[in-house]
C-alpha cells in the first residue's frame, strides 16, 4: 500500500507540474505540486487503512454494532461544528494572510485566542450533550447511550485538532497538518483493533471500538501539536500576541454556519436513519456512503493545497492565473474520480460483499450516492473558491439551502424507501448546492470552476 501510494503521489506531482508550468512562478508550481502529491499519497494510504478498519469492524460488530459505532461518531461530527465555531476555516485564510505580511503578533494572538475559545466551548458541549442524552433515554443506561458517552471524549481533542490542521495549512504545511489523522491515527486504530480482537474477541463491542477510537484520537492529537510547535516561525514564538477578537469572531460565524450546513448534509442521512430505521440500517448505509466517498478523495486532496494559493492569487487580482489553476486542477480531479465512480456502480455488489452478506442491501444506495459524488467532483472547488475570496455568505446560503432540502427529503423518503430514500435525499441536496455555488463563483469572481473551464453556460445564467 505505501509503495503504490508513493508511486501514485509522484504521478500526481508530475501531472500537476505539467498543468501549472504555464501559469506562474516556479515557487507556486512547486508548492502546489509537492503539496498535492503529498496529500494524495496520504489520502490513498488513509483510505486503504480506513477500508480495512471498516471491513474489520463490520465483520466483528455486525450490521447493528457497526451501525451503533457509526451513529455515535456521526453525532460527534455534528457537535464539532458549534465547538469549532468556524475558526478552522478562518485560520487558514488569516494565517496565510498574516504570514504573507509578516504580522507575527497577529498570528500568535489568533492561535492563542482560538484554542482557548474552542476548548471551553467543546467542554461545555460535552457536558450538555451527555446530560441531554440521559434525559432523552429516560435515565435508562443502554448500549447506545454508553457508546455515545464514550464518543464525547473525542470532541475536545477533535475540535482542537481541526484548529491545528488549519494553522499548518495556513503556513503551507498541508502534509504535516494531515499526517497524524490520515496516517498515524488509522494505523493505531487498525493495530489496537486487531489486538483487541485477537485477545478479547467476545468483548470487542461497539463501546469498545469507540473507546479504541478515543485513544487513537488523543495520540494523534499529541503528535500533531508537536508538528505545529516545530513549524511556528521563530518570530511568532518571540513576539507578544495581538488580538482582534471581535473581528475574528464576526468573520468566523458565517464560516461556522457553512461548516454546520456541510456537516448536516454529510450526517443527516446517518442520524435520521438511526432514529427512523435503527442501527442496522445505519451500518449498511455508512458502508455504502464511505464507498461513494472514495470518488471525491482526489478533490479533497487538491482542495487542501489550493486553499492558501487561491487566497493569495485573488488578493493580487491575478485572475488569469487563478482560472488556469482552477480549470486544470478540476480536470485532473475528474480524470481520477470518473473511473472510481464507474467501478463502484458496475461492481458495487462485490465491494459491499467484502463487508458481509447483509451489506449487499446497500447496492442501490451506493449507485445513487456514486452518481452524486461524480457530479460534485465535476463541479470543482466551488465552496473553497467562494470562502477563500471573501464570499463566504454565498457559500453559507447555498449550503444552507441544500441542508434544508436534505432534511426535508430525508424525512419524506426514509420512511418510504429506507436506505435508498436516504441516498436520493443526500444526492439531490449535493447536486443542488454544487450547481448553485458554481453559478455564484462565476457571478462573484468571474471564475469557471468546473472541469469544462471557460464556457458560455454560466455567463448566460448569470446575465
């Protein structure tokens, strides 16, 4: 896996160097190519490890146990939105900007302030969520409730981790920012799960699997903090901090809304399936959903590298260069995403059979979700373009609209068609927000985000 991932990373680096060679300076080309190659390699390794972990847990825990495990972790993802307050996205943009202007005191102040706020808010949410859960369960301690309580231990560490990742991304250290969570954590999860299964097979329940996840998150968090401390420029460490708390908070709130709506879009089906159809349906759907997510991992890898570059190019109004970077990266993403989508649509039953016979019920859902993901990959980096150019309110409106549609459709379709209804709802909302944001990207900044590049379609719509 590591050898093939490294070779794939080198291949991507070569493609990016070819794409960007006419678009600007050698330093930008080198940084984008190197970062994308590194992230691609990490994501390939991470996807491979996550696939093995999911396969192992699905076979050990069964559909109901794996559904419980996935359900409580989905709630942690939802709760992380108010815990982070949108500061992670703001950190990428502002640190890149402060760093370019050598405003070291602002970087130090922003890092201190954001970490203190997120820690306090996340701890408050843990206490509140644990209390509400016991009340809703009528003070009856169930397996689901215990699993949820254990999963809440992840929240403070996961929230602070997102800030650290964003900080390193702002410093153009994308690979270091992602390494603990994409490689170290899944490797530890695989090893510890294997050990637990080998020595305590009968005791490895959903609660135990969540507990192992907590341990790996904490270890990855500690490693990540060390990476950030080594990356911080000497000037940041030595300068006194400066604060602009009101400005930062005002800027972060729209970004928090965007993150919240995206999490809702990603988690609504899982949570509503669990509430309406039970843990077994969640287990099957999650396997299908994660299979479909393989389609867009190239888009996520490229977005991690593009974020600071887009902010910098837009700041100096180099729109021709920005258009070239966006078009060529979108085409590269589509070139990698389309074969994966076709493979899952054609051979979906075999893919699901790896997890167990009961998971084959998710084949239709996998096909529907795969169609949605390839449309998302084709649209390009729409949300990133709007957010990194100061148009986060448009992103919030588009993602918010799709989240409402997602919730309504899930409420209607899950009781009718179960897994397939959830897949239709998720895909419909995904297509909606990608179309809206692609149009708004052209209207606001004049950039064509899709793999088709500069075409007259968006010009006609916007006019």
